[in-house]
C-alpha cells in the first residue's frame, strides 16, 4: 500500500513531537488507544487565559498514518480556541492526509485524543467535560 | 549494494539467473506438451519433466516416481490434506495439525471440517515447537493424518519432524509436512524423517512462481490421494492439467542448485543472521521470537518493544522486511503465529521478520543493522509508551481505552 505524500511528509518530519508538563493546570493531556491494538496516541495542549491553545505536542505508538494524523492534529490545534478545537472532525484529517479506508481509525483516534486533551484541561479548570455525541463508523 | 535491500526471502526469493537460463528454451523452441506421446515435441518436453522430477526427488531423498507437480505449495497442501481425507475416510476422519501452520494448511483443514472431518489444532510451546506429549495424547484410532510444518515461515523454528512422524506412524496415521521454508535450506530426507507427504514450492528456493510439488510416498506405505483437479489424469491421476514444462524445468534446476549450495549457504547465512540478531538485540527491550536452537539458518524474528511494526517498516523504507503487525488489515489482529507463542499483542505488533537469502551480502546485513537501529531509536523518541517505560510506569497498570 502506498502512502500519500502528506502522510510521508508528516511521518518523516513529524511536527511538535514532545511532552508538556502534565501536572500544570494549563495543560490538557489525552491518552487514547491501546498497545494491544497497535496504536496509542498522547496529545497535549497548552491553553492560555483566553482559552486559546498556544502549544500542542504529541507522541504516538503506531503506524505511519497514526503518526501523521497526530502530527497534523497538533498543527491544527495551535492558535485555535478550545471550542473551535472541539469541532475538528476525523473526516477532515482523512481528507487532508488522503487516508485509505483501512486507516480511518487513525483519524478517529486523533479526534478522540483532541477531545480527551480538551476535556482533561476543562476538568482541571473546573469546567464540565464535553461528552461527544458522535458515533464513528 | 542495491537499494532497497531485500530481506524478505521467506515471502519469495529472486530467481537464480541459471534457473531462468534453464527455463528459456521451453517457452518458444521446445514448447511441446509433455503428454504428447506421439511426436518429438512431446518427447522433448517429457524428457525435460522427467529430468526435473529426478532433480526434485534427489533434494528430498525421494524417488522420482513420488513427485507430483502442482501450481505451488498452496495447491500441494490442499491436495495432500483434502486428498488424504477423501481417500482414507473409511479408515478414520481425524486430522491433527498445529495452530502455527500456513493458512493453506489451516484453511484446507477447515474445509475438511465442513465435510464432516474432525481436526485438532495443537497449540505450540512458547518457543514455537510442538509438545510431543500433547501430540501423542491427541492421537486417536480415528486419526488418519498428522500435518505439521517442517520450518515455520514467520519465526523459522524447525519442528522435531522425526519424532512427530514416529508418533503418527505408531498410531497408524500418515505424516504430511509443509516443508516450503525448509526444503533447499536445511537437509530434508523423506525416508530418514519418516515423511509420507511433503509440500514444496519453487519460488522460495530461487525458482519461478506458480510451480511446486507434492511428494507422495509409494513404498512402506503406498500412499494415495484423491485428485482435487479432474481432467486428463496427469501425474498418476492425482493432478490433472497440462504440465507447466518451463516452470517444472525451473523447479528442477532450483533444486539442483540448492543441493550444491545448501551446506555452505546454511553456514554463511546463519553467520550473517547471528550477526544481525546480535547487533539488534543490543537495543534495549528487543526480543528474539521462537526457539533459537532449532531453526532455519536464514530467519530472525525480532520484537522491538514500544515501537509498532508497520510504523517501523515505513521508517526503514529502503529495507524490505515484513512485520507481524497487521495494522493494514481491517481486523487489527496481529500475527496468529506470534500470538500462539503466548506473545502479548503489543509485542506481536512490534515484530519484524528479517529473511536472508542466497543473494544477501554482508554489506546489506550491515546496512540493515544500521537502518533498523536508527529507525527503532527514532520511533521510540516518538513513542509515548517508550517514555512511560523510561519513567518506570507499568503499562499494564493503565486502563487503556480499547477502540
């Protein structure tokens, strides 16, 4: 199976690899997936007082598409408000990276990681977690 | 050195140029049908097939009359298992195999089950070998066939074939082996090993794709299989269809070359494999899968923990290897062979199979070592699991959100 150029680009030069201070109340962390399934994503966001994401970092255990999906997610998150970030849809990632059907779960995982990171931040700051109504197919 | 480097010789091998040379006259010039008994075109073809039959038989210590040419090992496995089941169903309906067999054997067994047969799928030990006591215990008066592979395609372990065949025979069953990975790589002798049926393939031994053979014992006992392909009654009535003369000539030549080179190649390849393995297990948290004593000389299957196999292969884009990770399949299930060794899913997802071959050079192995080390290190820097491991977090203590 051939990878799209964008997947190869993100895989070869992953953006924003790293770790933010999990203990900081300004940092939200999302850890999704499972080692048994062959992919685990950890996505972290740093949020300022205006609820704008100023920094995002990731680390991913998984295939090239999983790594590319999370790398792309960190790029998209920077500069967005947490409300706008909540609207990122996995199909946007599928489209941008031209993921084939067998790799759609990688984009789902990235969306889940974004939501988990935002909710972690919200809960830390006394806000309610937002439960996603979305059903993935 | 040619880039990319090919280290996937358990999947297929490049054809030896002298095999191609032997085949070439049989396409245009000597195109006859080996079954045409009444003119020189047929005689020339028949003579070539007979010669190839001797070459194949010699490699496995058989008689040329015991070789049935097929389209490959998948067909040979199907013919052996379904053919024995149909031929001997009055004697019994039970077949024993193992969970680590090739799909051609497993699926042929599943087919037999649909026809009313009973199949026991023996588990294997942690090192990939069959537990002989378990085999003995599984034998019943109804058992007509024990089908256990010679060398495993994913981890390279070599089963105790002599002991297995002795158990099968003691209980009056036939012994069949899928020897695709072993033939031409290590000495295989149907008489010394007590083999009644044996499947082999040309393209794993530097021959062409689309041709293989089934060895069917003719003496002590005389074994018969019911044909699975009906037609002109070729191959002693066991496999109809016009013989693939150029392919068969290629298979014969490939066997002859293996006969000449096997001994020295086994020494050369196991030395290269051991070097590769020694260098790569210097990496922290890397594990060799399968028994390391009883195995083929040219395979190493290594798990690099906290790195996912498919992601790793993408990093090693100039190295052609294969992985037990099944990330590309819809099921997300990693290799059933690795799982049956009791490997956790994450280790199975982290495995890479390195398969060396006749044309593998030391320079290529050195390149593979360098690229693998670099890629594993790079991907671990990207891996949250590696970071957690380094921080001393027990990954089993985390409640993972399965998806």
